[in-house]
C-alpha cells in the first residue's frame, strides 16, 4: 500500500515540476532522491508566468503600421 502512495507522490512531484521552471523530469527526481522534502523543493521553485510572457511577446512582435 505504501508503494502505491509513493508512486502517486512521485507523479505529483513530476506534474507540479512540469508546471514550473524545473520541469517534470527534475521534479520526479527531486521527489525520488529527497523523499517527502522533494515536494517542498518543487513547490519553492518559480512558477511559469504564462500571461506575462504572452503579453511581452505580443508587444515585442506586434505588426508595424
């Protein structure tokens, strides 16, 4: 039973890591190597700010009139 919970925990670390700067692969290995402290490492990493990036790209590549 503990093994199943641990697998779901590793999946959670990878999923949260994929939404952040570190990535899913690194998030998985943080959860694997650091145990339950790995999720705190993943959650403390910077989050991707999609809206700010999109606004910056729209401003940078707007058509010239």
